[in-house]
C-alpha cells in the first residue's frame, strides 16, 4: 500500500459553465441595478461634501 492510494480522493474539477443567454427581463433587471448603484454612489459623494446632518451636540431629555 503506497501513500497516495489511501484516504479520500479529490473529486474531479467540474467543467466551467458557459454563460447562459439572458432574456429581456434579466437584462432590464441588471441595467436597473447598475443605475441604482450609480445613483447610490452619487448620493454618497454629495453627502460627503456637506458633512454630518446633526449638529445639535448633546441631546438633553425633556425632563427638568
């Protein structure tokens, strides 16, 4: 019994999946996601310029 025979054998690599064809719904969904991502990045850029929205300092309770 040689050292390579014992133990669990590794499975063979699965063949690469070919890129499936996307229908119009999937294409529209991907495009919509890209546009949303761009809008989110633009909103982040705008928000970083202005600074934090809260500037009230320490909040005090309404009780006296």
